[in-house]
């Protein structure tokens, strides 16, 4: 999710109560990400939109958070969340095509749909309009990773950290840096960053599953198995059931050279953690 200011509104919000709910939703975004936290934030932006159905900001922010919940693995129905987010982002883009928030929301939907190459120009447009959208730098980094530009990922995450060194989503920035180090077989460096990610938000499954692989590669079976168990506990049931299921989730945009890195590092480490192939 992104942290933005109320000044980025396309038109004045008609209902002062709607503005209040938007500001409360933005405040909720400053808390560490949890399943319940997403539900709370979505509810606040839903209230804002109910009070002011034409608010492009409310539409954009709700689309953003719905997409983010899908990407975090905490949506009970990913299809329903994404369909709704896509509609809201489309409305916001039609009403306010020159606001950074509308472009960010559209990019979030595309990223959640794993359409990373299409998301890149939308994030770049949002960042051109407002370079202080912290989450935009992280999201663009992930898109670069999944379209084969691995070398661009860490500098983009470092920019996000510079802009917001105490960000509530710092665990995502740290995790992506650690994952790049893992893919490039710098396992000690990967563990350093992934442990920072896990410690920054122990409730997010992402750092745990990546640490499971890293510890596996380092020959630490007990720690590896513990991280795999914790990732499974925190994620939607079945998310981390097998190597085959996880491979099926690799975006089609990932080129063969990058897929080979996934095989020799991430998936090799998960096998050592005890994850079955099928």
C-alpha cells in the first residue's frame, strides 16, 4: 500500500465526513500490515466512498488496498477483490487521469494481476507526478524483478527506504532486497536482509518463506523448517503446499534466465526446508 497526502485529491471531497474516513484510512495505513488491518482500512475507504461515490481519491485508495490485500495473500476471494479494484481504478482514471493516485491505483491492480510490464509505465507516471509516493518505488522494484531487470531492483528499494526509513511497510522493502541477494546466491547477505524484514513485521508470510529457503541453502534445517511452518501458518491455506504450486505462481513475464535463478536458489532452498515437489 502507498502512503500519500490529502493534497493529492483530484477534486474537493463533497462530504466532510467522507474526508474524515479517508484521513482515518490513511492513518490506518501507517500501521504494520496485518490481515485485520487490511479489513479495517478497506472498511474506512468503503465508508468514504459510500458518502461521496464520485470521489476519485476514495475510489483510488480503495482499489489500492484491495489490490494490496490480494498481493499480501490475505484476500478470502482474490478474484472478487481484483474485479472490484479494477472497476474502481478505471473510474478514478476516467475522472482524474492526471492525478498520481489514479495511476498508482491502476498500477496496483495490474501488479496484483501479475501484468508487471503493463504496470511499469503506470508506476513511472505516478512517480513522475509525485516522487514521494514511497510504495511506488517498492512496487516498481518488484515489477523490474519480475520482468528480468533484477539489477534495477535494489536501487529502487533503497530509494523507498531513504524516503521513509520508518515506513510501516519497511518489511516489504527489506524482503525484496533480501530476495534479490538470494537469487544472486549471496545467501549471507540475503539472510541479513530477510531477518530484518521478518523482525520488522513478523506477521507477514513473505519474509518467512524466503528465510526458509535461505536457511535451507545455508544448511540450517531446523531454522529452515521453522520458517516454512510459520509462513504456512500466516498465509492462506495451501499457498506454500508444494514446489509445483509455487512454480505455477511464477508470473509468465519472468524470463528463462530469471526462472533458472529461482530454481537454483529459492526452490532448491525450499526443498531443503522440507517442501515437497508435488
